[in-house]
């Protein structure tokens, strides 16, 4: 939790130096912390019911929210689509965690079917949401069969790093022309233009950035868009341009902290890795869009991480079952 406190403190410092608006960052940090605390409590008291309730609540929020209730809309704000995909991915991951934590075969089958049902709702959202939910649905049982928790978590931790490197290379125009063209078509030229402008501003203010919430004040690409929201639509580049390399380093440290907490968790390895897959998908979505600006996403991520790292009230799992060395 010290990492989250450092993220909040740095947002306040850069906001004071550059007359920025750190409220959004502080709200996201508070949402993650609150969700994590609630997840730890719920996961300890109700290891099966808590993630099941979280999955149903997330799916209901996505279905009744403006992103899904109105159906796919090409002109919708870029972040709204990503936020819906992230919420559905977290809901699918929570359902998979509940299924993995259940001991009765009939209950486990029912919860697996619930995970499939939650993932199916992504069809009404967007192609990206379908891909995210399918990745969680297929990835969770695949990695859950191994006892090598550390190795799998290391691979999962590296996935957002690869995504971040690709985004940085695309924004820096360092990719080959054909590859850059394909990615620009998939991600839309407007989004790539925002990334390029954000990276250019970050080069001019590398250490402390331009201040939280101030990208819209400097951007010439965001303003002409029909639905501007003042963000570069990438958590990586938003941190780089608004809080500098220090902000990027703190965000990376927060991700490492989450993976380390999962590795040290006393929950069974299949439960931990199912949560790890879902959180990896959400981290990748956040790098590609503005999902973290929607409070439901950081709250849901904190809840899932908390439930996957909750300390059981009784010693039901030993070191052999969890895959964590006893010395850890």
C-alpha cells in the first residue's frame, strides 16, 4: 500500500508545481485502495460467494451502464468502450476465481457456466470486450493447471510491458511503416495522434510532466475531436506526459506490487492465477485506452486483487497446495 501512497503524493507534488488537477489520480488511488481492502475482507470471509457476487455486480453494471445499454456506438467516447471491456473482463475473472475456489463439483460447474454467461454479454459491447473476456475465460483454466505460480505470474507481468513498449514505439514512429499502418487502422488514427502528441510533450517535460489533468490544456489533437475528453487514451502516456518518468516508474512499481502480492497469496494457485490473468488483461486495456478514468475499473481491479490475496480464516491450504515456498 506504500506504493499507492507514493502515487498519491507524487500526484499532489506535480499538481502543486504545475498548477495541475490531481483529483482524478487521487480518486483512482482511493478506489483501488478501497476495493483492495473490501476484497481482502470479503475473500477471507466468503472465498466463493464474494467473487461470485462481484462477478454478478460487474456484469450488471456493464449491462445497465451507458456503454452496453445503448449497444455498440462507433461515435462513443474512446474510453467508454475500454472501460466496459475492462469491467466485463474483471467480472469474468471473478467468476473464474469463484469456480476455482469451490469444492463441490456441481457448484464448480455452475460457476464455470456463470463465467461463460458473463463473458457472453461482451458480444453486445464491442469486439475488444469479446477478445478480453475470451482471453480471461480461456487463459484462466490454462494457467490454473500448473503449480509453478511464480513462473506464470512472471509471464503475466511481462505482457503489459510488451504492450507498453509497442505503444511507445508506435507513438515514437519507431515501428516499420507497414506494421505502424496496421496498428493505426486497428487503434484509429485519432488515438495514435494523441499518443504521438503526448510523447512529444513528455520529451519536453521528462521528469515531472506538465501536471495532472493538464493534457487538454496543451493538446491540439484532442480539441477538434467531436467527443474530446482531454486525455491521451493510454495510462502509460498519460503518466509520462502529466507526471513524468517518476509517475511512470511509480505506476510500474504498483503493477509489480500486485504481482508480488499474488505470488505471496495463501489462496490456491488456480484462484490466484485466474485473478492474475484478468488483471493482466485489464492492465493491457488501460495501456491502450482510458479505462482507469472510470471509477468502476480501479474499484473492480482492487476488489479482484484483494479477493485473490485474502488470508484464509482457517489454514485450509499449505505451501504445497498454493505453490508458494513456506519461507515466503
